């Protein structure tokens, strides 16, 4: 029964993650629609400019015909010819811009279509296969920084290496925030040794050596938790982010497990 309950909780979490992805896609669709509308306005303006120039050229050609029939000064005719040549060049430039705008519009419409298809696919599938999910280390660390900005009392942080801590800007946290951190540390290397000395100089940090380097965890104030399980490739990370108290009770055990298995430096 307990395993069944955990499976249900995991599925609920995946559905919520799914909903967040759908919202992101909907936002992207809205942005693409705005870009398409802007391009359509640009195309309309360029088209009007082209028509105006073409009309001007036509009028100038008519003037030249009239002037030629009136045996007007050849210098004036030459000046008019040069003006027409310049106007024709401007038309060519505008036509080039129109062609480029058409290509941009076609690209945006194609991207929009793909986003709609992806969104439709997300809505149809409730259980997501994360086997080949592509979420990068940089994206995970960025989300951890965002969560840390809200820390008030205490956080537990698990990262693969002490080098990753540099990306979390721990110095910017309130001095009142107690930090329990576990990560792989090799004091035998000068870089790790310097970082260890640097972080241990902060009185609100407890640092331990966790050599398995198999997860990212950030538990904040008992209110929010991010868990990322590292996959076979650098970009293949299964990420769960939740503020649901029931989710936190289950997932907190993974943070506690890493802390217990870690060793004092």
C-alpha cells in the first residue's frame, strides 16, 4: 500500500511538472504570435513603400517622354534619368527587404506550428518518459540560485562537486541562513583545497564530502525542494521541483540520505 501511495505521489508530481511545461509552451506561442504580427505590419509597410516608389518612377518616365517630345534641354533629361535610376535602386533594396521579411515570417510560422504540435502532444500524454530528457547542468544551477534567493532559515544543498558551489553565489545569502552542504571534495588538488578553505570561512556553512556525485538537491526552509538525478549524459538530468508538503516528505529523504552518507572533511 505504501509503494502504491508513493507511485501516486510521483505521478502527481510528474503531472504538475507537465503543466509547467505546457504553460512555458503557451508563453512561447504568445511571443511567436506577437513576432508574426510585427512582421506582417512590416511587410505591409514595405509593400506600400514599394508601390509608392513604383508610382513615382512611372510618373517620372511620363515626364521624360513629355520633355523629350518638347525638345527640352538634354541636361534636364539626364538629371531625370539619374533620378529614375536611383529610385529603381531603392525599389530593389525594398524588394530585398520584403523577401527577407517573408523568409522570417515563414520561419516564425513554422516554429509556431512546431510549438502547437508539441503542446498538443504534451496535453495528450499524462505520463512522461524521462529516459532521454534534456535538461542541462547550467539550467539546474540557475534554478537552484533562484530558489536560494528566497532562503530565510536553512537550506540543504547536494551537488556533484565543490566547484559547482561557485555557481550558487552562497556569499549573497543572508548570514542567518544555515547551510548544510554535501559534495565531492578532493583536498589533494589546489583548486578544491582553496575552495574548501574559502567556504569553511563562512560560519553558517557545514561542509561534508559526498563522493557519489549522482544528484543535485536543494531543500529550502522545509517549503520548497528541487531534486535532479544525473543520467547517462551531461544533459540528461531528471528534475523534480515541488512545494507540495507531501512531495517534500518523500523527496527530503534523498537529501537526508546524501548527508548521512557523506563524511567530514
